[in-house]
């Protein structure tokens, strides 16, 4: 039996199924059009989250100045908090599984100082196993999860800002269509 027609039809079938399920690629980050750049401000100047946000904004094509300039918005990282809670113990009462939690609070101010995104809290968590007799492997796993959570947090903050901006853009044309008395 010749499988060549099936091999040619399979990619077309997969593309059709993906389009039918509503899948589409994420659009690029959109911020208000009048922005010349975004300054990232954190209480801790060496904050890995602030550094990750800066890199992400630069990759998205935005200028990220060190100080506030004309036409720049401000993304303020108000606080970051880490927590680790045991979720299971072994027969000797030693913790074996943990939940690593990471929370960040931020605001986003426009060019004129107007609060475009009010104070928001985002919390992420990951579970991991920490065997009492293998502390070296557990620590490296925790460090790896921490870096992953910081990347995920930066992406979540930018998605939240993007979502609020898109909602404002959709509301603006709708508001201008209503007659003013």
C-alpha cells in the first residue's frame, strides 16, 4: 500500500484541525501608541524581575531608559515575595514535597502619570520534590524553578498590561460612537 497520499494529506488535515479549534499565535505586545519608552522601576535595583521585564520590553522593540524621559511610561514593581511551603512528609516527618510561590505587585503609569494599570498582584507557584538525602539536587532544582518563575512572572506582567491596553483601545472607539448631549 502506498502511504504517499496520506503523508501529503496529514499536514493539511492538522492545519485544518488547528484552525478549527480556535488556535492562533499570540500577537506581539501592544502598549499605548504615544509611548516613547517604558522605564522599569523596582525597590530593589538588582531585582531579577525588573531585569527580566527590561529585557522582555527591549526584545519587544521598546526603549527602556534608566531614568524617566519625556514620553516614557513607568512600570513600577512595588514588591516581590517568595515563599516555600511543605506539602507532603515522609514516614519520619521530614518534608519531601514543597510548593514554591512567587508573588509580585506592580502598577503601570502612562506618560502623563495616569495610572493605566492599577495595582495588580500576580502569584505563581510550582511544586517540587526535595529528598532529604539529596540536598544538592534539590537546591539546584529549586534555583532552576526560581529562574523559571521569574521569567514566567515577567511574561505574566506584560500580558496583564497588554490585556488592559487592548481593552482600553476597544472601549475608546465604542465611547466615541455614542452621541454627546
